[in-house]
């Protein structure tokens, strides 16, 4: 699993993770594990697997560190 930091959380149920390598990765609330979307905020450390969605790369199995 990779580690990153929550960069942005939207009111629409998705957000972006700063992967630490100069890029951001999309995540959707349906890809969270052990945490609700409402518990997330910018700056939190998370682990995730990189996967592919309909529109390109996305974070899957997102968990708080």
C-alpha cells in the first residue's frame, strides 16, 4: 500500500490525495475503508492502493494511518 496526504475534500463525496511524488490521485467515498467520508479532512495521512476507474487512475482501499 502507498501512503499519501488528503489534499482536498469536496462536498460532493470525493477528494484528492497528494501522493508525495508530485501528483494527486482522485478518490471517491465508496473507496474508503474503516472511515466515513465525513471524518476526513485535509492534511490527514492515509494509505491506499492505486487502481483504475472509468475516468482514469484513482485511489482504492483508502484507510487512515
